[in-house]
C-alpha cells in the first residue's frame, strides 16, 4: 500500500484534478448539446418538441441506473468504473457527430434543386463589379437551372404546373431525415448511462481518502466545475457555430449564406468531436488509480468513517430497511415542500438551458453564436455567483431553517419582479405575405410566375412586407456584386406595386434597442433565483435524521430528473411549437418551424417559466409558515423534527431577536 501511495496516482489530490477535468469534459457535452439544439432542428427538420425530447433523453439512462450504482458504492473498483463510463461517454459523443458524416450536404431553401444551384453558379461568371440579370421567356429556355438557383419570377403563357419541391423525395427521404433522430436519441441515452458512475463514485472515493479538513475543499472544487462545464459548452457552441456546417465537404464560396440568414446552419457536429477527444484523454488516468489508497490522515477517526461501515450492509438488508427509511423521509412536510420548490426551479432551469438561446435568436433576430454567448457568458456565471452568495448569506447570518426558508422566498419573489418585464420586451412578428397576420392572403400578382412550391429563401420588400421566396414577390431581375452574391431583387410587382425591390433576408429582428434591457433583466433573474439553491439544501440536510441524509438527497435528485429534467424540455418544446405559424415540409411531412408568432412565443414560453417560479415561491412560503407554527408550538423547535446542529443555530439566533419573533 505504501509503495502504491508513492506513485503519482496514489494521492487524492491527483484524483481530484483528474476528476475535475473529466466532469468538465462530460458537462461540456451537455452544454454544447443545448447550445446546438436550434441548429440541429434546422439541419434535420425537427420540431421543438422533438428537440426537447432529445435534450432530455440522457436523463432516462441516468435515472434507470443511478440507484443501482449508488448502492454498489465501494463494492467495485471505483476509478476503473469511472474510466469505463468516460470511454462510453466518448463513444456516445462520437455517435452524436456521426449523422453529419452519414448525411449528404445541407440543402438550404432551394435544397430541392441543389444540383441546379451549382449549375446556376457556374453559368454566372462575373464580368464586372456590379451587374443586373433579367430572365426573359427566351432566356429561361437556356437558363432553367439558373432560374431554379436564383428564385426569380418566371412568366410564361403556358398552363404548365408550377415546379414541385418534392422532386427528389426518394433521395431526401433516406437516412438524413429518417435515421438521424433515433441515432441521436440512442447517443443521448448512452451519455446518460455513461454519466452514472462519474459523480457518485468520484465523490465517495474522494471522501473516503481525503482528510476531514480537505474533503470540503475538494468537493467544492468539483461543484464549481459542475457549474462551469455547461458554460464552456455554450461558449464552445458560440465559437463553432460560426463555421458553416459543410465546410469539410465543399469550398468556402459554395455556401452563399451568412450567419444572419434564417437558413444558416453552423458546424454543430464539430463540438462533439472535440468533446470526445477530451473525454478519451480524461478517461485514461482512471485505469492507473488503485482501488483504495492511503488516506491523507491515517487517524483513528479517518479509519472509522461512516462509508466504511455502511458498505458492509448487504443488498437484502438494504431492501428490507428501504421502505421504512423512505416513509420516514417522506413524512416530513418541510422536506416535501422544499423538494417540490426545488423541482419547480429545476423545471424553470430545464426550459432556460434548453431553449433560451433559441428564444433570443428568434425574438431579437440574433445569430445562434450570439445567443449562446448570452447564456454561457452571462446567465450561467451569474447563476454560479448567486449560488455562492446564497451560501455566504447563510453562513454569515447564521441562518437556521426558518431564516433559510425566508431567504429562499425573498429570493424567488425578487426574481419574479425582475422576470415580469421580460414578457413585454421582444420584437413583434413581421408581416409575411400569406403567413402573418393569419388572415393576410397571399399576393395574387405572382400567380403567373409559376413559382416552385415549398421553397424558402426569405426576402424583405421595400414596403416592409416579407416574402418566403423572391418569386413570390414577383421579382424578375436581381443585382449581384463581384462575388456573385445577390444584393437586391428588383422589378418586384408584388412589392408596393410595379417597380418595387426586395433585399435578401428577413424583415424581422429590428428592435435591437430592446435586446440589452432584456439581457440585463434576464441576468438579474438568474442571479436572484439562484440565491435560494444553497439555503434550500441547508433546510433539507438539517431537517432529516443523520442516517436518512443520503437517501433524502438521492430522492431529491431522483425527483429532479423524473419531474423536471425529463418531462419539462418536451413541455417547453410543445409550448414553443404551439406558436408556430408556418411549418417547413419535406416530402409532404411536417418538419421544423419557419415562422413563429413572436408575441405568442414570448408570452407562452415566459409564462410557463413564471408558473414554475410562482410554484417555487408558494412552496417556500408554506415551508416558512410550517416552521413558524412548529416553532411557536408548545414543544418548541423539537416539534419540527430539527437536528441537533439546527437547534444550536436556532438557539444562537434566539439571543439576537425579541421574544415572539423568529
């Protein structure tokens, strides 16, 4: 044992460093997944409800195995089990990126005519810095492919049917749109299974071999990394989504899109490859750590720690005692109320983490990378600051469970005050021809243009009306620059009468002055709401008996997953989909949403957040009321089932308050 302890892998400090790197890598995958959710939606035609299920699916594998793994405890070689989980996470991350390599190139807007698009570009060699192109009936015979790429109006006195957008359904209805979603779900399931041994085995291994003095420091480092990991995932998404999705399959000038285009898809797959490499490197050291090592302090107290005694309990004895322990824990109204409050807040976090980047992207017309910076660089760091600040307040004010419950209620009330104005800040939905407002009929002036159906290349008319395709605006000519990039569509009969023009892109997102007030209020909401995280844990740990603490925390996290992190992303996705006013279609099947009623999107999404916040506030207020009544009862604090540690805190606080006050 002593010889092993001299090895670099025989010290708990090295294990803490390795475990911090592993947790950072594993949580980076989770954060990156959420940062790319809207991009994956657009790339593979998923609804928000489907993408919400995808984001929540890793909780399924985690929930199924967490109880078994927690029971195994020290019975297995914990470092090797963690290493195997890390390798499985590496494989799952590779599977997340696999659809990109099995699918064909991304076909945006006029993707049904992608091959013709290339022919159109080859047929338009630039002759001068700026030029005008006009398609006459005669030239259309020679440049049919170019017409498909440009999307201009084709006026012919022929009773032929408009070109169908479903001409290549056989090609598109292959793996790209049928096999991707099950593969992504399976990869998420594996990620959940892989994460099961990492945290419980890592924490127990550290606690068994660290001194009592250093153990809280080591665990604090791991908790800090747990908060920072998702932030790195969002920031990584902000950087990598700047690259075009198919930069590895085509030349840079072939993708004639910029990041502000509604059809832009970033390199969502690249982050999963990077994360898989990090996970593989982080997994290797765990196979060199011993099953057990010499503790930092080989004192008598260290050798008699509770985990060493508890691991002798057999499975049969554990199963027999489990119902009594469960009933004893669930009979505490304070415990139930606090856990329900935390479940409400966890449900709120599930919606924010999964869809807030998409919310900013749609509401304010921002790019996906900017939205991810707002989440990873602003919201998450402030939430971490709020969590730490809540712990500092509990410690400095020497708050007992009564004071902690009041602090939690005050924090949620303050966050509600910060969040309420958010529902008023957002861009109105732009006028879209034939789409929004709902009763607006499509312009008839383009009825003779023979426009292809179901194509998407939005243009903004000079009169402020948006069209889903230049042909629908009646445009018969366009202006390009020296790089063959379209700068304007001209002679558009449906734009303010004959002679109107339209610019490529959307008319929406023109309320930038509201963006920064929204960001400030969102940051204040995250900061104040997170103040209650540490005090709520304090309440739980101080109101359950010592032998039931592990079970109480396990039930708490189980309820988080079952009631919040698993169903709520799907719920939020359903709410977002309900605000859609125009769905894209592939081969007659509904895919992703092209346009939202932005007011409905904002009111419903933030309204659900408000409902969960109000639920958390109600539970914390009831907790404070129950504790106040028990404290005022004839039996005093002991009637509340408080622990000895809590009684000391409360009695110390009684000296500072007047009689009759808590």
